[in-house]
């Protein structure tokens, strides 16, 4: 039950994040971009910058802030998948960054250049 609820919460958070990003004039390029090495929730373009975004959603702070779940291990996984995306799309000379969007009870905090 818990894992299924987490998936529903995660999907809901990603939908909220996409709506938020579109309002901020981001162009959504990919959602749930998956390779054998891992997944990136959202890949978007902010002006001339490619942004790899991890979305963390919580209904309670019982387990800490959502951003705290983006551990160094998770950050390295995201960087690895982002590197694959960069190679595949030949983005070698582009501006890049990794953000975290944290959602707590529908309240969005966008942490740019999170890692």
C-alpha cells in the first residue's frame, strides 16, 4: 500500500511541477526520462539553459523535507542520466543545471542549481 501511495503522490507532484514550470515559461522537453542507469523526472528548457529536474513531493514532514531525499547518491544518479541525455542530444556546448522542485501540501519550492 505504501509504495503505491508514494507513486500516486509522486505522479501528482510531477503534474503540479509541470504546471508550475509552464507558468514560469519553461519548455518541457521530457518527463520521466529513463535509461538503464536511472530516471530524471523532468527535462526542461529555461530560456537558453537545459534543466534536469528532480521532483520530491510529501504530504507530511514526518520524514523530513522532500529536498533531503535528494541525497548525494541520488544526485550522482541524476548526473549520470543527464550525461547520457547530453551525449544523445549532442548538448556539449549548452548551459546546463540541475534543480529540485519540492512540494509539501501543494506548496512549491523551486531550488535552482540545487547540486
